[in-house]
């Protein structure tokens, strides 16, 4: 679906991508590799770890920068994280990619996606937040933030479709 929606252009496809932590880096590298098979000239920029960088992503920030956990650690790092998100937002807007792909870290990526979507950039969240398990009311704000959710679990697509949010099952 992403291929059909975004990649039908005659020029090279530009993808802004933000991944946090090791698991996001692994998923991001596989995503880059898969899209590059169909679009060898595709350009990837954003927040990446070593696997995504090896796959060809130009890293504006390192995915480890989001590795913050715990009630005490998060507030301590909040000003830095907000500056990081603002910086990425400005760089992505200036780059005018065909699509923004946020990988996991929904607390960081969905806010970024919502702002980018308002500027006309297509937005994708890769790895659904477990909204189906708790705080289901968040599905509305997720739908306002992204054009497409790429789901790892097959039942997630049905949940999102019931709430009018387009979702595709891609697996692990």
C-alpha cells in the first residue's frame, strides 16, 4: 500500500524515517531494504541506528537518543527530547519528503506525525501502539496523526478499520 500510495513518482522517492531503540533500528533497516528493491534510488533521512545507517539512511540523529525509560529518567530528559523532536520536525519539513515513517516509539512519533500531516506530508506509523489493549480512545488521535498504520499483529487491522483508520498487516 505504501508503495502504491507514495512511490508512483518519476523521481526518486524521499522517505523521512524516525526509529528509536534497537528494535526500531532492526525494523527500519528491513523496511529500507524492502523499499529499495523496488526503488533503488530512494533516499532515506532521519533518526537511525547502525543497521538503518548500513542500509543507507542518512542519520540526522541517532536512534539511541530516544532510549529513555522510567518515571524519574523521562522528566529529566524531557527538554532534550522536545528539542530533538522540534529539530527533526524542522528538518523534515524543509526536506519535503514523500512520506514520514515513524517506527515504534509512539509517544515521540505520533506527535511528530500529526504536525507533519498538517503540512501535507503523508504519514505512516510502523508498529501499532497497543491501543486495542488499553486506552482505546487514543485511536481517534492516532487516525488524525497518520494516514496508515503498519501492523505487526494480524488482528490489529480489524480493530483500526472499525475505527476508520487505515491499517495494513505486515508482520514481523
